[in-house]
């Protein structure tokens, strides 16, 4: 994916991200492989990064820029089950991939924080959701967020693949991730400004690979 137009466009717009091109490509390839194997993506982060996890899910579970029509075989199944409503669903629904933001369930987050520890809000969810060969995408501008590091530790113990999206130094996440994307900034606001075009590019790469040329059977 190193030569993909979306990655070239990112680097043209942000030349300072050129050194991270291989890591961005590797992260997208890892995710494509995982989705093709029927695995899922879990995402975690704090504050603005928590919002980014929700943003990412929105680009993955439904179409981002490409059309994602349902496979012909699944359309036939829907129509056979209910001619009127099934036809509408077959024409309207889109293919998606399995992506879950661990920052979204307020009841669960507060229960874990109250009953166990606030640092464990993501680690505990990985105990429940995570399976071998799933992927955890962890976002931390510093690379040192305790709850994110605990999530990465549990993910690795459960044989999940791990991708980190962080700032220039990488912090403690350097030792915790199979793939680490380090944007060239240390200020939280600047790191987060780089994160958005980076993960948009990852979404474009995934969508192009899985849905770009013909209808997939995902």
C-alpha cells in the first residue's frame, strides 16, 4: 500500500509525515488482513482521542468514500425473506467491518471505574471482547496514558495485534505495539491535528482494499 494514491496525497499535504508512511501502510495492511479473517477492531483513547475512536468507527462500519453494495448472494437472501422490506434493505444497506469503540458505553465505563478502577476501563473490556488475532488500535498523544497502556498489556497477553497512534516520542507505547505511528509533534493539540488525516488515510486504504474494485463477500 506504500504506493496508494491516498497515502501519496497525505504525504503531499503533510510532507513531515513521510517518515511515517511505512507504518501507516503497515497498520492498514494489518487491519485488512484481520478483517478478511473475520476478526474485529477494538479502539481506545482518552478525551479527544476517545472522540477519534468514535470517528474511526463511523468511517469503518458504513461507507466512507467508496460505495459498498451488499454482495449479490446476500441481497438475494434478504429479498427471499421479505420481498418488500428485503428489497429495500438490499438496495440501501452497505457492507461494513467490525469495529468497536471502547469509549462509548457510559454505563459499562462507569461500572468498571466504580467497581474496579478507572485505569481499567479499557483493559476490562478487552477481557470481554478481545479474541486472538483481533486488533487493538490505541490512541494516546503522549504514549503514556495508564489506561491505554493497561489495555495494550492485556491485548498482547490475549494475542491481539496492537497498533498505536501517538506523538513524536511514542512514550511507553513504543514497547507495546506491533505497529506504532508517531506523528511529528509533542503538544497534545498538534498531535491530535495530525491524527485525523492519518486515520482518515488508513480508512481510505482499508476501504480501497476491501471494497474498491468489486463487491466483497465480507
